[in-house]
């Protein structure tokens, strides 16, 4: 059996306060035909990164609806995860050499995992490319029973996918009953499937990362990390990944510092088990600090967990997500939900979340990022107004309840 991820219990009723009673009732009614259904979600990592974040809420909420939902993770090796990170980069547009040796390692490891699949399910949802070939390799496994519906959820932007790598994956993806995408623009035109669905991700307003924190508590946490809560603060929360452009954020911070010398920067990023590039990028970012004590380079290695991320995002005068490529960028909704304006790279799903000039800014360069940061740091009233607009945008579009409703809708359609 694949490794099962242990989960906390969650109650949908608790979400009525933020999402409204009506939304909760509508979800319960739509889920009624699914009570007792067996649903398996499979991805590559139990922590670190957006998919793990989503599943930690989504699966408990399915259970609360009376659905037998499970989350399992595939196992890999350093070599496998190095290859799948290359695949991830290539599917986001990077040039890589996709060799027969890499394909062999990939398929062998996915086969190992397919052989470990156990149990019977009505729906199996496979997330992202790492386990994508598992359906093709599941053969006569009980999990691959004739009535089981398979869904591939792609969290990344395939607009510019490297053709060699995408052509390798396409036949595997086309075996699924449906695929789910963050934005219609991400779907390659060559993909031929009956059901291609758009459903952007969401944040959990009740998770420790997003719930309201009393201000004294928030201040105390940031102080523990050497950050002065009374001085201006820019903050980017992201894995240490070149696409998140941490070096660009440091450059922008340096330009801001010329105007606002007391500014501080927090870069917080967890190291995920499926992301071997993280440690290398961390070192590059550390070198780029040139020993500046006002750049706080933090990660789960310094015990930065959800409470700390919550505090950093709340303490920030401006939240940054300067990605060059992005699937969705949960950190944008996280910042907006906390009533902070967010400056984001004009990439992927960030454009769904930031309405330029209303709840933050979309930027294409270091200079633009710096210019808007200065503007917001010098005008806190404007920053707060944008934050209020941002929180409402997230409330209406990017909370867990909306995503849950989308999934229930899809499962019902697949059953029909
Ligand atoms: N995250 C975290 N700790 C960190 C860095 C990131 O908890 O040190 C979380 C972050 O708050 C967000 C998720 O990881 O919930 C990252 O999701 P996003 O969609 O922004 O990016 P991805 O990592 O999936 O590319």
C-alpha cells in the first residue's frame, strides 16, 4: 500500500461563518448522492508546496460529508524526484534533455508505486506529473476496477510546455476520465479528452496558517525571528525555486531600501521532499544577501511552520509573490485574505487573484516590483484599502468551500 497521510478532522459547519450558511447547505445537498463513495487522492509529497496544503483540508472536508476519502503519497528516490523536478520545469517551459534513461527511471518508479496500490475506489484523483503514469501502469490492480473514474489534476502551467516532455506525458493523461486545470489557458491544445475542467485552488480560512491572530501574538512571533514589527516589512513565502524569483525579490528590496532605508525583507520557504533543487537555491539566495541582517532567510529548518507563516504575512506591509511562472500561487490568496496588498509576478494563476491596482499589483520586472512596494509602504491607508478589497475577492472566489463544491460537481458528473 502507498503511504497514507494522517489527517485532522474538519467540520464543514465551521465554514458557515466565512462562506455563508447557503454555500454550506448547497454543498451538502450536492454531496448527498456521494455519501459512502470511496475517493482516493494521490500526490508526491505530504508537506511543502501547494498541493499538500490543499489536500490537508479537502480530504477531511470530504470525510465530513460522509465520503470515504483518503490521501496517499507515492514514494520515490532522490534520482526519481530529481527527474520529476526536471519534468516540472520542462512542463513550465524549461529546456531539458528528456533522455531514455530518465524515462526509464520515471516509469520504473511509477510502476513500483502502481504495484503498491490497494483497495477499491469509486474515484481516484492523481495530482501533477510525478504519479501521472500510474493509471497506465495500474494494470489489473483492484484500484483499476472497471467502474473507477480517474481524474488527473494538473496544478502547473503548461502554456509553454517543452514538447518532448509533454508528448511523453500526453498519452498517459489521455487515459483519464477527466482532467482539472487551474486556468483554461494552461491546457495544451494537443490534449484530447472528453472532460477538461477548470477549477482553481483555494485556501483554508480556518487553517492555522490563515486564521486571525491577535496582534500582540503576531508581533511576538516575528520578534522571535529577529524582525522588528515597528519597521516596514516586505515578505515572500515560497519554496526555494528559481521560478519564484527569490533573487529578483532581493534586488527589488535593495531598490526599495534606497528610498526607505529601514525596510526589512522576509523570505520564508519550506524545503519539500520532492524538490531537491531547494537546498541549492537556498545557498544562492543566502549568498545574494551579502550578509544583510535585514534580509531574513527562513525555512522549516528554523521551525517556520504555519503559525509563523501566518504571522509573517500579517506583519508584512506588502506581500510579494514575484513568480516568473506559477501554477496558482496560494501565497497570493493567503496574503490577500490577511488584508494585505499583494505584488505578484504577472504569471499563471496570480492574475486570477490580483486585480491590478485594486488589491495589489501585477508586475513584470524588479523595478516595477520595487516601485509599487515603495508606493504601498509610503501610503499605508491605500495599502489597507487594497487589502480589504483583496480579502473580499478571496472570500468570494478562493476559499476551500468553493473548491469543494467544484469537486463534488465533477464527481457527480462522472457518476452520471
Ligand atoms: N509554504 C509554507 N511554508 C513555507 C513556504 C511555503 O507553508 O516555508 C506554503 C505556502 O504558505 C503555500 C504553499 O506552501 O500555502 C505554497 O503554495 P503555492 O501555490 O504558493 O506554491 P507551490 O509551492 O505549490 O508552487
